[in-house]
C-alpha cells in the first residue's frame, strides 16, 4: 500500500509543477546562500585563529609565572631548551618553538614607537607556523620591488622583520635602519642597531602594530640572558588533553591554551555561532513557510478527494503518510538542489575566496584578511538536512488538522 | 442482511429549520437483493443510503449489518466497516485523478491488503466484465463519463464487499450509458451475489430493480418486490 501512497504523493506534488518548482527553487537558493554565509563566517574565524596560532601562541603556550602581567625579562623560563625537548616527546605534539620577548622603544632618526622585540629561530618558526608566509610583498596594495619573497629572508647581521603597522608608524621600509632600546637582564638600558629585512602581516593586531622579530641568539646576547632560557614556549598540538597534562606537569609555569590567551577570539567564535544560528533560523523559516504554503493549498484543492477516500474506507494514517511524503519530497528535492548549489559556492569560496580589498584596512584592523576564504564542513549539510526534514514535517501539521476535521458525509453531500 | 429498526434522522434539530429526514424507518434487506430507494428529491433516499453505509449518523433507532449494530460503532470502526463490508458508487464518480484505471480499481483491495496476484486477477476479471480492460493504463480524465462510472463500479465491487451502495449512479450518464451500467450491475449482482442498494429516481433503475422501496418526506410509503 505504501508504494501506492508514495506514487500518489509524488504525482500530487507535481500536479501543479510551476508552484512546486518555485518553492523548490526558493528552498535551494536560500539554503545555498545560507551554506555560503556559514562557510564564510567559519572561514573568517578559522583564518584568524590559524594565523594567531601560527604567528604567536600556538595551541598552547608556556610562560614563567607573572611574565604575562609584568612583561619583565626577569620572569623567564629557566632551562626552556630542556623543557622544549621533553615536550617534543609527548603524544600529539607537532612543533615547539622557544621565543624571547622584551618590550622597549624602537626608533628611526625621526620617529619612535613602543615595540616588542621577539627573538625567534627562523627555521624553527618556519616548521612551527610557516613564518615566511606572513611576509608582505605588497604594501598599500603596491607590489614591492625590494620584497625578498617567501623563504629568502634572513635575520643574520642584525636583520629584523617588522610588523606592517609598526613599519607604517615609523615610516620604514626594507633596508631601513632602526635602534631598539630596552633594559637588559642586569637592569642596564641598552640599545641595538637593526636593519629591516622584511615586513610581515600576520593579521594578529598586536604583532602587526608592535612586533619586530630578530634572531633569538642575537637577542640573548643583547639582553644578557642564557641561551637555554626563553620567555615563551609555544606548542602546536592536536592533542586536546595536552594542556591539562602540561598544567599538572609544569605547575611552576603559566600554561595557557589558545583560547585562554585569546578570549576575544572565543567571543568572536560565539558571535559567529549566533550569526549562523540567526541565518539558519531565517532560512528554515523560509523553508517552513514555503512548504506549508504548497502543502496547505494542495490539501485545500483536494479536500473533496480526501473526503471521498475517507468515505470509502481509507484510514487516516494513509492520508497522513501521503501528506508527509508530499512535504518531504518538496523539502528533499529543495535540499538536494541547495546542497549542489551550496557545494559550488563553498568550493569557489574555499579556492578563490571573497575579495573585499576595498575594505582591507578595516578588515585587517580587526584581524581579518581582505580576501575571505570559506570553509566546508560536513556538519553544514547534515544539520541543514535535519532542519529541512523537521521543517517539512512541522509544516504539514496544520494541513493535517484540516484533513482530520473532514467529515466524509459533508463532502459526499456537496457532490454535484 | 441489513436491518433497520425505528430509524429517525433530523437535520437542523431543535432549530426552526428542522427537517425530519427519516421517520421511523423499519426495513430488512436480504443478502443478494437488488434494491432501489425511490422517491422525489428530498424524500430521504440518499440520507437512508448514507445511514446504512455508516457514513451518516442517525438520531434514534438501530441499524444492523448481520448481527453488528453499526450505529454505536466508533468512527474508526465505521471506517473499517465501510472498507471491509461495503462498496460505494457516487453520482460524480470520484476517482483518484492521479491514479490509473487499474490503480483506481485495485485501490480498496490494496487498502485491505490483498496480494498482488489476487489484485491482478481480480482487476482483470472485473474490468473484462465491465468492458474497460483495454483502458487499464489510462488516467480517469482520459475516459468518458460512462467509462469513469464503470471504473467507479469496478472499484466498489473489486474487493467483494457484502453491500454496494450506489447513490444516483446514472445521474450524469446518458440513457445508453445508463442502460449499459445497469446491465453490468445486474450481471455483477447475479454473479457475485452481493446486495446492491440504489438511491435513484431513474426509471431505468426502477425497471431493473428486484425490489423497490418508495419514500416520501422521510416516510417509507411502499415496499414491493418485482
């Protein structure tokens, strides 16, 4: 019997093909737009998180107690090299780097600015977060003829790489000379001359506007600290439990996960979930109203037919099944259309991104890239499938109530 | 066997427009009878047919189908009764427009869970008898009125119910098609042995009926066998 019910549902769905196809198109287009927006929102946040992790904190960072508050070189991790070696042996650890940071004053002959010097090992940073990919070969949209290109940068001979915003503030370019002054580990004010070898844009606001990167060995010598020590140990890891392991193992240190270090990103993530939910709700309302409209009008058109089949003995459950099937057919075809269109949009956004260069200043100020690339998650499709089927089922409740109220005799009496 | 005891039915009860549609009807219809409820428009013949068919309720009295009192049954039980014991033929055919002739004929059989083999054999048998066996793959809107009514009759009899209730089945047909339909229904009555109850004022049906029950203003005024 259900085979016949399915056939009736299918044929009735397309009794008025223009109306049904219009609703299917509406579902497909709105769903694909929603998927594209979801992909873009998630892509924006993913990019931001990815660049923050690669350029700064990794998944987990270790500091000496009080360093993050005092920002003083005396709060340094002793024997950081040994700790790094131990951490590298733990499960799920992909890369570990040591950094030595100090705040001070960065000056040219005419300008000066607060700056934070980061002593790094360029090769280690390349393994950790592909640091060279942050190198900016364009400044203010113009290609730099003096750009070194990826992988060609060197920090030898007091070379330094400077954050793009700091470079703009100090009006320096590649080849410019700078003086960095700070207090060393003995409390003496010291200065060092540096030469700009590269400009980086990490979209990490703090780094872009304050950071200057130099060789870690140079900085150890300059600050008078032991080459075995560091102010930060950053770890890339897929092991979500690692942070708790490290917290208990290095209770004398300040062990922080990425989201603990970047509470703002946690908020942005939460905000994006809200944006996605609102979009999702709007689209599902459109789906619900669309299917409801089609099914309700279709039921009104066929009140007489339902009355007659009830009269000749068809049980209500079969009519209910037929109406559910009609609604699910519309929802399902709309979903399939939306999924195909959505995949096309998402693949395009993932591969080419959405170019918002006209708003690049504002976007980069907030840590977003000018070209926003999307992400694709299976969950977009599974959640939407569930929601569309739910909307399809819910949208027939009122039409079914209408059928339930049919008294066959009223329909039969009304026959001409 | 159908028995009616003191059946009364009102429309607009306790209202100035009140109509006493069926007045104390007492009646017995034996199995296999070819019965006509006859009378002018508004005399209550369709109301009586609907009450016997468990489609409409009555205000007092009792209706029995064999030993089952159908007036006290729940809505679900009445639906089940209509499905298993009765077949209906309406004035305006009421076929399911999206199903083929074959599917319309087998519709009740499928609802009752007959096997595919039983269905195909029965559809072929009935459609041959009603001379629509060459129309099985067509949709109802591809048939003439007479052919559609034959499909409706085939649907009603396919599952071999005990009673066929036909309300003005020839009203939309010309005299030739009416005659063909009546001949076929008489043939079915003889061959299948089911009771057939008509509500009609068509003389053609009156000529063919084995028993005529005359109604006037809801009162049974005459009952005779031919």
